[in-house]
């Protein structure tokens, strides 16, 4: 799974983004999903709350969106968020 093209794309951002900020946004997405929102709705809602940061790193958040939509149903949103965070550190 870590050899998935989207994870490879994600690793290109390693050291180039504020991991704490991304981690905070991911945690909010996970919380929304745990409260019953679909992955897509949670991403849209949380991204709208952090519009300026998401817009600044548009390519990064596009990759994160793909990964969450692709793997959250199989692995769980929290596990995918942890994999994303670890890939960026």
C-alpha cells in the first residue's frame, strides 16, 4: 500500500509543509468521520474551515483527499491519517 502512487506523491512534500497544521486538519477530518459524516463530506467541511491553508498547499491536499477516499473505508480514517502523517515526517 505504501507503494501506491498517491503515497509516493505524498512523500514529495516531506519537509516542505507544516506537519502540525496538516496533522490538525487530519484530526478534524477523522473526528467528523467518527461522528457519522462520509469521508467526502468530512473533507469538504474541514477543508472549508481551513481554506487558506488548504489553498496554499492545494496539491498536497488533493493527494490527501485521494488517499482518504481510497483507503479510509478499508483501513479506517484514523489509520490512514496516521500513515499520511508518518509519510510527511
